[in-house]
């Protein structure tokens, strides 16, 4: 049984040898959807979920035009490989044309496999293996970009620092496997709390987590802290040997007083240790004591009773 035809979008520039019917099957290898470059923008905007398996560009263009067109295609379809089609006007119209298309299919399949491997490697490079959150390196890059965008649009930004209470005790008493499970549960609580597309959440290493969040009307620091603590506690509720709790510190960047990511992280880290000291020195407070967004710039998060 032959393989299903591969869907290809062929982008050309008025060349007569590419002026075949708009949609055609070539030797059961490609289903070619040909579009003149002048109509490319409209086609990209109307593709929706019906994306091709591969995009073929006429490589006889100038390098600048090839680069510009390839970027447009990749921006619209980041998961679709883009290949430069050699000057096949004569070759593919000759008797051996079917061999040429078979070769292109093999090249396209290889490109798709390679892209899948590259995406997997990129995921592994940016993610923490245990929790699936971003790692320290990825957080620095993505959070800095998000912070700059928020400052340009005059939005307030919150940076949360959190660590899992008593991880060393869990490791010592129940083993590192149980410690890893506790970290994974805590990470799940962070994912459930900071789930907007704009949120950047990471594990810095050990028991430390960080999140950068764009503040909104219903996404103030106090409300998010309550949600975070409850979310983590819920995921630890079935564990009878220890409680799953976080110490949390928050820093807030004012729109009219821009700060760097490093400054906000340092302030949130300071607030985190203030929270830890408070937990040992005073009875645990109710979430009703959570500070509002009108409170000072940096504060320790309230602790659930």
C-alpha cells in the first residue's frame, strides 16, 4: 500500500513552469497547493488548522526575498518545515519527474523528522526534567522579554519567589524519591495558579520556584498567593506523613518605576526569607490578612492557617 500523499504548499513567483492547476496530485507523492507569492499573505491567513506538511519555496529568488518569505511562513506556521525548491522547472517535467518528486518527498520527510527532534531538544533545553516547568536559563530569557513588553505597555508586573517547606526533612525521612514527588506536586500547584499565557513559571533548582505574572484586576498579589497556597495544599492533602506548604515572597514593579528582572527577583527573594522567619516566629496567619496591591512594593506572602 502506498503512503498517503504529502500536502505541500508551493510558493512561486509567476514562473510559467509552476502554473499547473491550483491543486493537483503528482504521482501519489505530493498534493500540491500552488500559490503565487503575491497571494501568500491571504493564503496564510486562511489556512487555519489545515496546514500543509511542508512549504516549498522557489529558490530562484534573491536571498533577501527567500529569507523574508521564509520568515513570513515560519511566523504563521512555526511547526511546518520550509524547504527551498531547486530549479526543477525542466527536471520535473521530464520523464524522470516522478523520481524527482519521490526525492523531494524523502527530503521533506527527513526535514519533518529533524524538526521534531529539534523541537524535542529545545524543550529539554528549556524545561526542568522533574517538573516540566521552565528552567533557570529559560526563565531569565522569557521573563526579561515579558517584563520589557509589560513596561512598554505600562502594565504592573508581579514576581513570586517560592520554596517548598521542609524538603530536606522529607528527603531525610522518606527518601529522595518522595522528595521528588513532593516537588512535582508543588509544581502542579504553581501550574494551576499561574496558567495565563503571559505567565512565566520556572523551577530555579532544588526547592525554589519563581513566577513572573502580569497583574490584572482579578490577579492581584494577595489573591494569587491564596490561590497558590490552596492549590499546593490540595495536592498534598492525601499525604498523611507531612504537609505540603510553600513559603512565598512577592515583588511588584510599578509601571512608572521600571526595574530590572534581577532587581525584582532579589526583592522577592528577600520577601521570601522574611516569610520564612515570620512562620517560625509567629502563629500562622489567616489568608484574610493578605496584603492588597496597595500595600508596600515588596512583602512576604500570608501563610494559611
